[in-house]
C-alpha cells in the first residue's frame, strides 16, 4: 500500500487477480478509507472468521462414529444372550 501525495491516491498491491488480470488497484483516499473501515465490525458485533467444520459449534459436538465397509455391506449385527 502506497500513498501518492501529488495525486492524492492510494496504490494497493496484492496477489494477481485472475478476473482483472492485474495485481494492483488505485483508489482515491476517501474511497480507500471507506473500503478498509467496511471490514471493522460495529460495536457489540462479533467477526465470524471460520465456517463449516472449522467453526466452534462443530468442534463442540462429539464426532460421529466411523462406519466400516463391512457393516455397510452386510448390515447391522445383533448380539443375543441365551
């Protein structure tokens, strides 16, 4: 990120964007500040960082027991005491 005083613009460099076919963006200063501050959550809100299997909700639940190939082909087995 570079600020150019004479043009009053911010030059942002990143990885190559396959859609735009370039690795930079030039923003007016106020637009740059608006884009950066859009990522700050409001007071009292929480930022969600992980989804799916990486979320806290999925790690707090016990994992499902693995199913073996044999039981899925043969079917359930029953133990009966006589």
